[in-house]
């Protein structure tokens, strides 16, 4: 008589496209996705401005070094044959070179600090905003995303953006400044050679940009494969007991190895493309620079150019050549960051399915718990079969109602709609006469306490888990809830409410986890209590204790229980029997058994199993 709503909780990988790529993983086609970062950049404009000032200053000092070295090379002509004057000029020139080098290093260090701080700050802000938005998105959205995909976007993708902002962007800006400055200074030193070099740039840059587009696609593919590997590991480790019990370690390792190798292959193809790009840069640019410098050497030989000017040209050519090589490398990182920003933007641009109306209707100051479903029809996604079909149910304040029926009858869907985890496309759900669609979702959900069928616990202490639903947990209240749920005795054998429950509460038995989840529902002073199979994982003794706790908790509040044990069902004021999303019977235990319908058959099966 459990209801799993299997259509909603199916294996997420079953909806993946062929090839194992993550669902709807976007491909960045340009640098436009990086526009996502502009509001964050504007938010920290002071840090950006400081970083830019030191960036420009460091680049300017670096560009002055070739001129200073050129003047040192021409010192012989200025000395006019005087050895003493020559030494003085050389000493003075190299002193300035040394001071420029030291100043460049200091400015670069300051620039590095502010740029790194800027990257870390924006990554932290973006990660918080992304997580906050993920928490707002409905279960429907999360059901369409592969397990581990959301975490991958919070970690791996944001790390790429962090690297871009804290390193690649600064490196690109500095390299662009020094490269542009070097080309400009080459025109100043010798405009003929400078123009010859500029004319060669399109020949070298266009192939680099074409290969950069290929690298961008390969980077996205590698990120998708990495997410697949992470999801594979997360699924296996999350169910490690099941994996070991069935001796499936090798098969899961094989699946993970396949995903890792796919990641490696995608990365190697990307690395190969980047290697080809670096070769092109080296051959085209440095080959051209060698030709230009050959022309410069001939100019020195003919006396139309000084040796100092040639030395400056050589250094500026090295600046420009290494700059283009560096830009080629950084371009690949920028494309990866653009892909990561695109994936982050996909989440941030997703509209929350459940939103507050523009002018929400306030719930009464004291909600009595009158819950009603009026002609509700609901289905998950594009499924042909409705989870609820013209479903109507009115629960009086303080009434104890049990929902029973075969798996897939729609019982858990009733709870999900009551909690407004989904909006109803047809019909209405009301609490004390206020429609769920008209109320603020936060105010609406504040009126419910919920213990799900799967006891979802968080890593931490018992107190943190029991007090999860309240902003101001009081230790006395937490202890009272734990006692009511018959959880305090086994906690007292350890460290009481300070007991560490382990990751996801795995240090507890199934029954203990369920009692902690029940205590969490009890500690929230809400007028409506929803219990989904609250005693399904308990032994007879624990069940009796929890049944007493439920009886106490139900006093003075509306209670809906999804149950299959007759001991729980008998306590109910009214039993609602569901099948195929409809109510087929209702009444007391004795009335329903006497009718000989679906409930009687389910009860007979339970007696036979007992």
C-alpha cells in the first residue's frame, strides 16, 4: 500500500541523451556567456579598478625596459670614444633597467593580489547565487538533471570561472597590453619594420581563432564527460552498502573507468588541438619575426638603423611573439570559462516553477488546518496517465485522515501538492479557504510539518537534524520532540542531542533514522502534519511507541498519514482509499472491511502476510 510515484522518482539517467552526455548541457558558441559575470564585476568595481591601475602600470614599466636596454647598447656612440664616459653611461642605463625590473615585479605582485582576490570573491558570490537558485527550483527541474550534475556546476564549472577571473583574464589583459604596446613601440622605433610585422598578423591570428572554436567545443565535451564520471562515482558511493552486498564493485569500477577514459580521450583531443594551435603560432609568428629582424640587421649593416634600436626591436618582437603565444594558450582557457558560464547561466536563467503571486493573499493569523482539494487533476511532465484524476478531499481542522491504496495510487502526490512542491494545473488546493496559488509559498509551507517516506537526514548532529525545520531551535523543545518520537533513548546511549549521525545519518538503523525524521516533524509547531509511511521501517515495539507519539502529536492539529499498517490506519478518524489517482472508498476500518472492496482485499493481504 505504499506509494512511490515511480514515474517521478525513476532513474535520472534513463532520460539522458545518447552518448552519456548530461541533459541539455549547453555549448558555448562565443564569449557572450561571459556577460553573466558583468553584474558581479560591477559589484566589485573598486577592486577591479585597483587591479587595472597596477596592471597598466606594470605593463608600462615592462615596455620601458627594451628602450632602456637600447639606450645602453647605444652608449658607445654617446661616449664618443671615452672609456670612462662609456662605463658611466652603461652603469646608469643598467641601473635604470634594474630599477624598472624591480618596480615591474612589485607592481605585478600587487596586481596579482587584487586580481586573485577579485576572482575568489566573484566565484564565491556566483557559487552562492547558483546554489540559492537551485534551492528555489522545483523537484521537477531537479528530476530532469542527472545525479551529481548540479554539484558539478557548483564546483567544477565555477572553479573554471574562478581560474579565468583570477588568472586567465588577468594574464590575457596583461599580455594584450604588453603585446599591443610592443607593436606600438616597434612602430615608434622603426615604422617600416613595424608595419611589416603588423601586416603579418592576420595570417597568424585567423587560423588560431578557427582552432580556438574547435577547442571550445572539445572543452565542453570534456566537461560533460567529467560530469558523467563524477555522477557515476556519486551514485555508487551513495549506495555503497548495496554495491558491496551484490558484489558489484568491479562492474561499477568498470562503468567509472569507462567514464574516466572518455574524459581522458576528450581531454587528449582538446590538448592535441591546442598543441596544433601553439605550433601554428610559433611557425607563423616567430618565423615572421625572424624575417623582420633579418631586415633590421641589414638596416644596421647599412647604417640606416642604430644597434640600440635593433636591440629594442628584438626585445619588442620577443614581447609580441611570446604575447601572441600566450594569448593562444589563454584563448582556450577563456573558451572553457565561457562554456562554464553558459552552464551556470542555464541554471540562473531557469524560472522557478513555484513563485509567489504579485500580491499574495495572507493566511489567517491562526491557521486551523482546514485542508481541501477540489477537483484536482495532476500529471508529472508529459505522462499520459494522471497521478491525480479529478481528486477532491476535504479535511476538517484537527481531523486524523489516513491515505491507503496500492503503489502508484497518488498518495504521495497528494502530499507534494499540499506542500506546493508542484502547482496544480487543474483544480484548487486550499488551506483555511486560501488557495495555494494565491499565497506566498514560504508562508504556505510554514503551516506544514512533513516526515517523508525516505528519512532524509543531513550530515551533522541529532540536534541539527531534529531542529532542521525551525530557525530558533530550543534544546528543551528538541529533547521533547525526540522523546515523543521515541528517539531520545537510543540517542542518550551516545551523546544525546549532540550525537553525530554520520554522513546522511548512516550511523543509524532504518528505524532510528525514521524516528529522527518524525522528531523533526514534531518539533515544528505547524497546524498540519503530513506523515508518509512514518512507521514503515520500525519493528513492532518501536512502531507502538511511534504510534503513541503520532497520537500525541495529532492532538489539536490536522494530520494526514500515508500508511499500510492496520495499527496506524485504525487510529484514523477517516480512511481514504485511493486507486489510479481517485478516491474509490472512504470510511472507518470496520465500514470498509464490511464492504468487501479494495480496502478489504488489501487488509486481507496484510493479515495473510502477518
